[in-house]
């Protein structure tokens, strides 16, 4: 059971890394599209940015798997209030 929890925590961290880095290089691509008016040049730049970003994600996730014990600690409780009309 403890191993399952650690795996879920590691998976949560891997997903967070993936989401954050993906958001970052999507923003970079948005800026690059405006900065590089030539469509062919933009496509080349885009493929390089995506390759570097995806390699970054894989390298971080590989390092997490190999070198870290991950334990997620929730910051606080989430309270959801439902109001009826």
C-alpha cells in the first residue's frame, strides 16, 4: 500500500512537471509565432522548441524516477460549499 501511494505521488509530480513545462513552451511558441513572420522559419523553430521542451520533461521525469522519493503534502483542505437556489 505504501508503494502505491509513493507511485501516485511520483505520478502527480511527473504530471505537474509535464503540465508546467508544456505551458511554458506553448507560451514561447505563441511569442515566436508573432516574432517570426516567415511560416517556414516558424515551423523549424517550433519543432526545435517542442523537441527541447519534451526532452526537458523526459530528463526531469527520469531523474525523479531514479533519484527521488516523492511524497505529496497537501497545503490545506479544500472546502466546497454548494448553495441551493
